[in-house]
């Protein structure tokens, strides 16, 4: 479960790509201890601090190509804070879809089934390149716009 809030430095996320190890990371510029980790099917790990703010997200798989990626037009600047479960680590066996466009500029990580178009999806802009899509208080997708850099060898 997630709660959305107005823009907050606690929720700012910056994306980077390390070509040497081929890992995309999205992390908070604030130094905080990791209190909780969520591992999605061994391809994506999300680390939270003790208050539920994202400290780091690692993508450990290459995306497939698609022409269906766009950055949300009406994203709200803000942050997402998660409810911390009692265990320190969690493994979630849910379908993960990782996609990029032909220029490899936009990356989208989708959690679970395809986004339900009939349910309201809220787009949160945590920084210039990073967007979180929330549907019914659940993280459904992460989008990163690497602008002209592109990535993925």
C-alpha cells in the first residue's frame, strides 16, 4: 500500500545506468539506511527506509523493445510513501514487464497484469526523469525518461 503526498525531498528519485554492470538504478539523493527490501521476481528490487520512502530501485534485466511507451502528460509532482510490513525483506512472484522504446530513451517497468484502463491511474513525478504510476494505492509502473542519452547496449 502506498500513500501519495505533495512534492517532498524525501521522495525525490534520480535515475542512472551503469554500463559496466548493465544495471539501471533509481535512488534518492538523501543518505538513509535501508530498512526494508522488496524483490520482484529477482528482476527488480526496491529498498525503503524506516519511514517507507524509496531509497533505491535496481533493475537487473534488459528490456524488450516496444513502440507503446509515452511519458504521462498530467503527472503530479510529488512523492510516494509506502506502508512497511513487519518483515525486513519480501519476495513477490508477480509478472514483471520491462520495456524500452527504439531509441532506448524511455524505460517502463510494469508490475503485475497490464494496467487496467478502466481504473484511475495516478502519475507521480518524483523528479524530472522518474515517474511512478499508482493504481488503487498499488505501484503499477515506473517510467524513466533518459532524454537524449538512451541506454542499453
